[in-house]
C-alpha cells in the first residue's frame, strides 16, 4: 500500500481550461493568461499549456527569466514580459521573439543594443502609467517615450506591438479612479497614434475590469487570478461559473484529547474551555500556510469545517475536531473548490485579512509538491468539462 502524501497541492488543469474559455467567451476579445509567479502558485508551465489549449492567444509574465522558461518548455506563442532593472540582458529575449515592455527611453536604448547583438528585430510594447503610480511612463514623459519608440521603429530596430496600462481599483467598480484611468489611457493612445504608432494590441483590463468594465477591453484582456477560478472582485463579480483549480490538502498526522485549561501551540493563544480532540496537520508557514491563519481559518476534515487552534508553526498546525476521534491518515483539505462546504482560498483570504492571490501564490511557493489532474500530456482523451 502506497503511503499517503504528507501534504500536496492538487491542480486541476481542466478547471484552468474551463476558466480561460469562459473568460474568452465573456469578453469577446483576445485573451492573455497571466502565468507569472509560477502561475500564481499553480505551476507556470502546466497552466500556460492548459491556457493555450483553451485558446489563450497570449501569455503574460513579469520577468524575462519566466518568459524564457516558457520558451524552453516549448511555447512558441506570443509572450509579454514587463519587469526589468537597468543593465538587464535583453539579447535572449529579443532572440526568442518575446514582447518586451518599455517604460522609458533608456530601456529602449538597451533593447536597441540587443537588436545589434542579435541581428533580430525586437518586439516592443509601451506602458503608460495612468494612475497606479507603479511601472510605466508618466503622462509628462509619455510623448518622449512615444517619439523614441517611433524613431526606432522607422529605423527598423523594433516593431511596437502594443500599448498598455493597468488599473488600480478595478475590483471596486464605483471608484472614480477607473474612469480617470481609462480616460488617461485613451489620451495616451491618441498621442501614440498622432506620432504614427499603430500597435497590434491596446490593453488595459485585468481580471476584474475584463469582467466588470466592458469599455476597457480594447483589443486584449489580461486575466490572471480569474483564470485560476478565483474571484478578482468578491461581492462585485457575477457568477460566471469559474472553478478554483487549486486544492491544498494534507494527511492528518495525529489525534489527541485535551482537557479544559490545556493550551495549544506557541504563546498559548488558544486554551481549551472544555474537553475536546485535536488533529495535528503536518503543514505550516514553511509550506506557505499564512501564520495569520492561526485561530482564524478553517480546514475540512471528516466532512466538516474545523477551526485552527493556536498559532501556525513552521511545519504544523492544529485543528479542533470537536471531540470526534478521527483517524490519523484521514484527509485534510485546507482549501479547494468549495465542494461539500469545504473552505476556498477566498475563505482563507478573508480569515487572514488578505486576498486570494496571496493565499495561492504563497502556498504554491512552499514545500508542498504539486500533482496535476487532467493533464493532456498524460491523458490525451481528457474531457473538456472540469469536475463539478
């Protein structure tokens, strides 16, 4: 008999395909599935492959290393990356046909050097900061960036393939910043068009805007968290039937009885007020479980939600079994699709006062191995319908 896994992350690639198809049908424009940060903890290469199978024309990543890893894994489609530092080595990116984002003329100068080194024409996208005050050219600096980009295009150094920006508050659809950012983006497009730029794609919408703000869809939408089945705007989004792709599970390691007055875990932050049973779960913050979850989040054990008790430790946590004597070896679901009343990543996010993005990305970067369901590389006859 094969022993149960101490803990693992189970990723349903049929759910990813279902979500990408659903979002493409909703928006009616080209789809960029964002797979940065190792696919938000789901695994970059397998989820990218699933997104392509579902029709995603583009993939989005933050760094050149991520984009080059996708190329090394065999992806030949359009990939956009956008986060660099001065002196970044662009040669491999230019040679690989990646779409490289520029915020400043200085970045275009460095890309131009790589064009000379590789003998390849680069693919460049320009980002305008419309109010997030993060990456991208400010409105004051935008004309100079556009002028430099157009000059390089006329010289044959690159093709400007896209112009884009990013919302700050699209998960709050009534925030006036959304209208202001879209207006600023349209003004930036006008400046670029007047300079002679004719990009293939103009894109502004992230997951929440793609769902809630049709006017911002332009030629392309960038969907990250929604592609993994999680709601980018809880309380605002309609029910699209998205399916969470990640389940974080473990095996119950120990069951013990405690008496009134017994304390649990470091700092004695929870003390039993009656006799009960506790279950030891062999995962902790070393596995990416938020320490904040102690005494706040719940896990699903024995067909019921069970509250965590005491502080989360590096390698283990404790749940209250309410007097039931479950067996070591029983399954523990920290979060998953929400079937049968089990917690979701959104439930954990609310318990930890954070967002679901952090929950899945953090646990996906810990020690827990991933196991994939409905991977077409293993089972070509995979159904197109994710399990209900």
